[in-house]
C-alpha cells in the first residue's frame, strides 16, 4: 500500500490522535485474544499440538523441494494444472494469462493474503479485469479502496456505522443503517449476483497436501466454495510454504488454525479441492516471491512456518494500539515485521523496531515461530546493512564510549542528574520525546555507587 | 557463597533506593554480597536498537567485574535476560558463558537458590504487580497467560510472605507496559498509550503502589502517573521485600 514515506512510528502517531478509537481497536482485538485463550485452555493437549505442528513445519521446510515436486505430480495426476511463479509479477502474469485464455474479464476472489502480497487486484484492474472480493471484510475494504488492516479480520479497523455508510453509497442500503445482521444480508444479496454471473474464481490455499495433490481452503463464510463451485475456472494461489506432507497432518493444523485465529474450534468451511469437476478447469499457482531467500536466512527461515492465523497480531500490544495500516505492508503485526524486511529491507527497516520485544507473539504462535527473537535479529541485520538513522548510530557510538569507561560513566551520570535537578528546562521540553507525556525521573541526591562508597569504606 | 551485585546503570543513577534495598535484603538473608564499583551497563540499550556489535566494551567490562563470583544477582529481569542471552567475548568466551549460567534476577535468586520460605517484611498497602515481560516471558519468573501450563509466580510467592500486603487484581495480568528501551521515544505515541492503559488497570484495581522486578517499566509508569498528578507510587519489589512498615 502507499502511505507516502511515513514509517510505523509516524503512522502510529496519526492513529493515536483519536484515543477513544485506539481504545476501541485495542478492546476489539483483545476480545479476540481472550476468545483464543479460552479455546486453547479448553484443550489440555494444546502445547503438544503446537509442538507437533511446529515439528511438521520444520520437516516441510527441510524437505520443501521434494514435497513440492510430489505435490505437483499428484495434483497433475488429479487433473489440476500446476504453474510456478518466481515472484509476484510472474504470479500476476500467470493468473492474467489464464483468465485471458478463458475469455473472462470479471472474476470473484476469496481471501488470499498471497494475492495481497503480489498486488494482484491492482494488476488485473490495470489489465481491465474486474475483481470482486467475496470475503465480507475484504469486500468492505475494497469498497473503501483500502488495503486490509488484518489478515483474518480485514476491516477490523472500521466501525459498523462506517460500514453502513459505505454500503449506503455502494450497495444502496438505507442511510444510517448499521445493524450488522442487516448489512450482512445486504452484502449477501450483492455478492450472490456476482457468484452466479462470474465465470472464474480465485481462491487462496491454507494447506496443500503433497501425498494426495489436494488443497484445503478454510473460510467461515463459504465464499470460497460459492465462487469455486459456480465458476468454470478455479485458480488457487499459494505460497510454496503451505505444503503439508500427509493428509493426516491436517488433523493437527485444522485444530490449531481457527482456535488461534478467532477462538472457534474449526472454520465453518474447511473445503478440500482435489480435482476439477467435469467441464471445469482447475489451476494452482505455486509462488516463491522471496520465500526461498528467507529459507536461506538461517535466523529467519522458520518464519515460513506461519499459517496466517493472526494470533500474534491480536495479542500484540503495539498492533492493537497502532492499527494494521501503520505497518504499510500486506501482512501487518509481528509476523509481518519479520517477513517484510526479507522482501525489501530498506522500505521495511522500521518494522522490526515497532515492538517492545515483549514476547507475547511467540507464546501464542501455534507453530512456535520465535517471532520476538527474530525481531531482535532483524534489528541487527538492518543496522549492519546500513539502514539505521545516522543520528541514532552516532548516539549509540557515544553511548558505547560512555558505558565502556567506568570513570566517564560516573561523571556523565553525575552531570545528567545535576542537569535534571538544576536545569530541568533543558530536558523538560518538547524536544525530549519522553517528556511529551511523561515526567522525567526525580534525580536522587547521590547514585547508588556514591552511596556505596560512603557506606562501605572498607571495600 | 559470594554474590556479585549487578546494579543496572539507570537504577544506579535514578533509583538508588531499589539498589540499597536489594543489597540490604541479601545481607539480611546472610549472603556475602560484593558490589564491584567499576560496573556500568549490560549493553542492552545498544543491542536492542540493533547495535549489538557495539557492545563488546560493555561485555568485556562486565566479564572483568563479575567472572570471579559464585553468583551474579541483579534487581532487573530485563538486564539479566540480556546478559543471559547475549554476553559474549571472543577472548574469554568460557568466562562469558560462566556468567550467563550464574546470573540471576533477584526474585529468582531468592526463590530458586536461597529457597526463601519466610521473610520478616511488612508493607500494609494495596499493591498491583506489574509482570515485566523480559522477567516473565524471558526468564520465566511467572507463568504466562498465553500458555496452557500450570500457574506459578516467583514474585507473588515472595510478596505473599509480606505482612499486611494486599494484592489487587488486574484485567490484563501480563500485558506489556510499553517501555521497551529506545522504543519509549522511537515509538512515543504507542509507548505512552500502552503505559497509560497499564497504569489505568492498576488504578481501577485500587492500587496504592505498583511494583515490579524491573525498575525500567516502573520508571515509565511513574512518568505517566506523575504527569497525571496521581498519588499512586511505584516501588521496586526489593523495597517491599525489605520493608518494615507497620
């Protein structure tokens, strides 16, 4: 998305201008985190499930090449056409060429974070193909001409009144109508016509099974099924890391996915697609787009275990108070902050710093990605690659000098306390970001070191 | 047993009472404590900002100051975690590793090494406990609400031995306060909002004091409390465990 050149801190500043809205956003997502907790705590084997899921994904990442080829062979045996895309651009071109061959210029699409990552909608739009997002939340942000702010709850940043206004403008609902049930019914009518008339459907992929060549798409609204079952052409787009070795592994992943995401035991629809129905063509586009690069970064490779449940976003105290758009990337929150620098280190140099490293993300992650440790490691990489603010680099060098020299540290500490006591105006001003909303600590008469020297003369 | 007392730089400079309480408490419990006077900082402010490569000076100094002791104890979970995870020295890696194994945060030292079961402390006040993230999730001083595991808490175990102390309930018992080192100025808006929300949870619970095993979180929350002209105070857990108020 385009947010000008603003970084996470600046965008969060803007988000925080409306404190009541920040409170609402925080409470809404905390509610989802609480539902997740309830679902997880309902299963005594929860931690074992997480560990199992993590190990299955470790195995996948270590044998990705073989599983992908196995999947390709089995999928083709089932009558699915398999395409390989090295990057987002190739992916978009492949999808476009399939649609062109099929003579289709209006399509429906269910939720796929991969297509967001590749900016497929923009690409197809430029090529005169109309895309209707059929996930309700995605349709709402599409009408608002905004990107999703959350990977599971795309319009979580919008209040029902704002959605009512959008529907009034675009779908002709009565002005002021904001009852969620009423608005959902209106969306249902609106989308039904699209499902019936569109000849091609794009879906995402939650899991692809190497053993059988099938893939699984999870939705709560059934919109992926409505699209795929009514269309002559079904295109499923998936990142290459979505592979699972065996069908039975779904018994682990389908149990953890939605419990982590929304606190439900399982998605309403977990649909298995194995072969096209007679007369239908089915395509799978396997997309790399930086994933093999990430696989080669030892410290960051296990970020590819992600199953896009968004538990890390819901629990993140920073995400809840800065909003998804402040991350200026398709996948926001803690997981987005460790994925994005792999794709563009310069543009996303701010994201690993948009965290207190509290570690809650790693604790909720159902596949045990060490997210907060990777945030720390990305910081080191970003600084070494030269993407840190030069002013910060200078300050850090000065800090290193002071803290490596005990006598200089003592003088600096004393001077600092003296300034706070006798010339507080030099720090209690708007140039000092601490002071904007916080008082400075009261300087004590003496440091502990000075006190110790006075009281322990023999040491 | 000789313990080297590690007092983090900002506690040394701004919160000497927390350090004095730590020293007094350890002595009261019969520990032979030494404070190496040439210590400065663990290097975390630089490392968390992405400049871990600049921390060798701090690391060398830390090793010089602390390698001789049986244990190193510090009243800061965050600084202890940093040393445990990141203390290295090409020339003396064995010494660095030794320190990483024998460094303890105060409440975990009292619970796990000294196995304290009784304290003569009294603090008749309503107290809210802030679970500092690095102590809790990093050093595992207490069970985390995200995990499906049996509950425990080393700080609470100790606070329950203090006479007169009344613990208040929080809506979110282990949410981060938003200090986060340089995060507190680099991401000022979110940091402050997180701090305000944490403080509000304690105020709603009726706390007279907010305590923690990390002074940095408390410094951040104190800044907010004082800006709000609140009467609620922050106090390091060592000061409560050492208190004789009646």
